[in-house]
C-alpha cells in the first residue's frame, strides 16, 4: 500500500552556529536550543524503513520518520488501585495537574504518538509562525500548547510565579539534609532520599522525568520532585510542552518520548475518530506499588499520605 502524503514544501531557516550541548538532560528553560545537524555516520547506522500508511505534513518530516520510529515511548504507569480510594490522593495530585499522568491514564497508541511527533514543527511555539500551536496529523489540525495541556489536565491558566531555588537547597530538602550540596560531577544517589522523596522519585522516574537510571537523580528530576513535594508553584504545562518540543525537527533517537498517553488523550479529545485499523494500544507496565512498611511510623509526611497509599503485592 502506498504511503499517504500531505506535503507542503517548507523553507529552510538559517540556523545559528552554537556550541555543543554539555549535557543530554538540559533544563526546561534551555530546551529551545538549536538541534545538532545529522551526521552521515548516524544516518548510516539507522536502517531505512518502508513508509506505509503514514501521513506527513512537510516533506522534511518524511526524512525524519525512521529516526522517530526508533524512539522509545515512556508509557506512563498507573498508581496502585488503593491510591484511588484515598480522597486526599486525588485532591493533591489533581492540584498539581498531574492526575491524568498517574491514574485513569488515557490509552496510548504508539503509531499515533510518533506520527504526532514527526509532524511537530519547531515553530509550534512561535507566535509569528503559521504553525503556531498547530500539529497536522492524519489530515487533522491538532491544537497543542501549554494552555491546551492545561485544559486537558483540568488545571487553571493562572500564571505560575516560580520561586528560584538553588540546587543545593533542593538537595538538602529531598535528603532531609543528609546531603547539603548537589554533587558537582555526579548525580545524586537515590539511596540518600527521605521516604517521601524516595516515593516521588519512583513515580517521577517512571512518568514525569522518565529515565532508566533509577539509582541516581538528575538535577531536573530532583527539582521536579522538590516542587511536587513542597507544593511549590511550578509551570507543569509548559514543562510538558517543552519536553515534547525537544523532539521537533530532531534526528536523534536518544531520549524517550515522555507523556505519550497524555499526548494521545489530547489528540483523541479533539478528534475521537482519528484512529485507524493500524493503531494498537500500548501495553502498560504493572501499577507502581510500595512496601507496606513505608506507611508505618508517626513521622510519615502529609505528602506521603497524599501521593502514596500503596500496598506491596
């Protein structure tokens, strides 16, 4: 069967010459940096794929398909069913706007997510572009922006004035001052976390700042855990938008696609009939569960009760 193309020629933009990025895990505010050009060595290492039943809005998207196809989806994991019985769990998680990332998660369709990503323009966040807050998928124009994420997550559009907190302060809080300064050349060891943040780390590493390195913590994940744990003001919708935009125009196969179920939920909320016979629901890993001993003791923090009423299986 022939590929389905809806192609609009796109003018090449002049790029700034910038130095190489020093770290794969950049801060949210830095993710608008220019992408590195694709190398012949990288191109040769990725096998060609047969393009069947895939729609591209721009011709350049077709050349990126084989790279997007190689990307891993960090499919969100549900919280254990017992958490849903605790009213405070739902209220606190919903207050942060993260409820739909931990329970009653939307079904995830890998092919739909990757078609969304491959057609995501670098100008989606540029208010002067015709692609502003638009992603063309399967002939449909999907609205995608922090406000759209907010609406789907049932959060308000109130401005979030974030307080500047240095890494050392984050480190002290999440380790209850076992470690007073963030390691300069190494990531923080997860074994130093307090009970509360050990649980937030397990949730965050799976769903919010996905990583396979479960024994260590990056500054980005540490900050995210700190904001949730202290109920600090944090612009979650912009964070999710920016994490998705990291893949726009990229030829890299590194770095998982985060929040894929949420992306599917946003697309299907706007176009319920966009699915086709080639879409298959992704298998989700077992719910996140914690040992019952974590719930014993008088010094269990309030946020622990709010985010984790789990029973070990």
